[in-house]
C-alpha cells in the first residue's frame, strides 16, 4: 500500500488546549504504566509460585485431596 501526504492531510488530530492539560494526561498515563508494571510483576510472581507448587505436587511430597460434598 502506498500512502501519500494527501491521504494523511485529511486526518484531524486533537491536541490538549493547555500545557496543564497535557501534563495531567501524562500523569494519568504514567500512573497507568506503573499499575501495568506492578500487575505484570505480580503475575510473574504468581507464575513462579504455581511452578513451585506443581514441582511439590509432582514429586509426591504433597498430595492434593478433593473434598466432594
């Protein structure tokens, strides 16, 4: 596909009205990035925990019993 200037010249881009608005938007995005990083780290820790639990179960050191009511 070949894109030319005229293809993009019709696109409208809305920009923040003030520097304060731009800064506020940046803060929200930075907070979201931090939360994503924390959630990724938590997910990795849970994967490691699962891996360790599976090792214990597979060695037979611990038996899992299901309680049927």
